[in-house]
C-alpha cells in the first residue's frame, strides 16, 4: 500500500490544493495469480477427498506438507490484497478458506507420530509444533487484520480428531500456547519436531505475536526480543567457507547446531522475518552475505539463480525452484522493488516456471502460477506473489499498522468475481477510487459494483466523466455499469 494513501486515511482529508498520488494497484500478472489462488481456495470444494490441485504426500511430515502450501498461499494473497486496501471481499474469501482448511484434521493428523496424548484427543497446539501452530495463527491474524472479522478470536474453532473427539480453541488460546513455550525456552525459540528448533518457522510465531498485539492490545511480542537476540547471534553459520548465512536446525537438548545451511532456508528466515525483526540490519547483512558468498548461476544477463544445497530437504530446500522462490522477498524488502538481484531471480523464475493456466475451461488462460512441480508450485507461487507485491518496508508497515480507519472508510464491498477483477481500490478522503476490468473476455452485459460505508452526499465519475447510473441508499451505493474495457471509478463523498 502506498504511504500517501495510508497517511490520508489516518490523518484526514487532503488540503484543497493537494491531489492524492494513487497507487497503480495490481499488475496483470498479480491479478492472474489472484485468480489461480481463488481457484485453489473458495472456488474449490473443500469437502473433496483429496483436494483437487493441492499436493498431498500422505504423510504431512516434510516441507511439501499441506500446512506450508496453505500458509504461503495465504501470505502471497495477503501481500497482494494490501495493494487494494479499499477492496477486501476477495481476500476475506481466500483467507477464510485457507484457515478452514488449516484446522482440518487432514493437515495435522501427523502429530501422533511425534507426540503422545494418552486418553486425551490429539491437540496440534499442545506440544511444540511451531511448524503448524505459527502458520495457522499468522493466517488467522492476517484474516482479522485485513477484514476486521473477529470470528477466530471470538467464536474460535474445533480441532476434531478422526473418531469425533474434539478440542476447542480461540485465536488467543493458540497464541498463548506458543507464548508459553517461547518464554520457557532458553533461546526463546519454539521447537518444530521434538527437540528441534528452526529459525524459519519461528519467524511465523514471532509475527503472530506482533499481529495479535496489534489487533488486541496485548503484549505477547515482548518475547520476540529474547529470540531475536539469541537467533541473530547463534544461528549464524560458522562453518569454514560457508556459502549460507544461517544454520538450518538447532538440537536444543544437545545444544548443537547441525552443520549445514541452504540459501532457500536463509531466504525463508530473512524474508518472512523482516516484518517482525526489531532490527532489519540483520536481514540486510544476510542479503549482502548471500549475494557475495552463495553459488550463483547467471544463464542470461538479466537472469540469475542460486544453487541450493541438495542435502537439505526442508526449510526452503528440496528443490531448486523452491529455494530460489524465497530469495526475491528478501531483496525487495532490503533494497526495494527495483532490487537488481531480486529482479534477475524473478526473471529466471518467470522464464523457467511461469505458466498461464485455464482453470475454468473456457479456452482462455485467465490464471497464472509458477509450475515447478506438483509438490512445490503452490508455496513457490505464494512467495513470488509476495515479492511482486512488496516494495521496501510495505509489508512491514502492513503488519504493524492498525487498520480501524481503513475498515470504517468507504469501500468497494462487492463485485461479481471472477467475472469482474479489481486492479486497485483506495480511499483518500473524500474520494473512493477503484479500477475494475473484465475477468473473462466473453463477459457481456452489465454488472453491479457495491460500495459500503458511503456516509453523506455522493457523486460518481467513470473514466473522469460524470456518471449517473448509481443508487445510494443509507450507507450503500450501487453502480450499474458495463465492462467494455478497464474503467476507473471515483466516488466522492461529502458531508457524512
């Protein structure tokens, strides 16, 4: 989200002689990725067994597990949604679907492989398992942050075991489980598998603490300082001639780091740690270290990729495409969207794996993904989507900025998705501005665009000209329009 728009929403209307700097919104590529993730989530049958398109290895023990596919899909969707702050309908559907999938037993049944529950129903948040709980809580926090829906905080959900036994949770109860473990840990880190601490997944527990505090005024993120101080000092890879910045895993019981790293794991820890890090210099130093020491391949002048460590099969390792998908999100945060190295990595990913997809069978490739393989294409696409949508500290600001004013401001509340796509949507008082376009080439006739929170007298323009085909009742304003092309609407609200 552009800083000008955020400042205007929080600080009030612009002066009469000022004009807002409107965001360009989502690119064609990002809109097509949004469409692909919609196909995977709320547009698909969640009761199907197995879920179409999603990769299920039948074990849920490796980095290909469904929890990671769900998480990075959600993080990518959230980063893209941040570019349309006054349109939240799509992200609400995407994230709700991902959260509901995440609490499904088929995601977390693996817990009985690692932990014993006796006569009690298995509980995926009870013991360690930050590799599940932290991703679940981050998705739920993002859902609440971006939509204002407090369902997971207030009503909560049930973890239902295969025999029908269940355990009820609210979001704060899950956050508290993580917090207790972090406080009790000498390092502040929480184990994934029994006795093993990974820097990567602890980025998501730390982010969850920060997000929940932002939403509820709590102080769970106070534990982050201890973890960051320990991690930033001791997780540094001290192997002679190390090409990687961090170790991958720490054996807490033996006080021992396993001697190995992977550039993909570095990208995961640094890129998804950047929003919560107390000091972003750690990420900047890591990025420069990788640029200097990692083993880079440059197939063309405008492409580059890093060689991954084939011995590391987790935490971003496991495949060349997966490892490289984690790196651009570091570069665009440290150096901005124009980061030369990040752009070259994205160019290589685009040339190697980019694929247009026809998900609705109408003969038109309306969707887009990065088709590395069935096991990794969803998290890879999520990582790339986040990188494409991020510029400098934009994600860091998203995760740290209250959105009450945005949620209460005039908004584009409903379009006929996927027939209608929303490229941009912002409110800078007194103007709600949005750009819409056809999602299907063959779409004919008219459609309705529904705006909410429109308090006061409203006027509408389409493509800069006065537009009269709208109705305004109470706080709802409904526009009737054709979509012969891409149209810019501005709803000016005064006197509310």
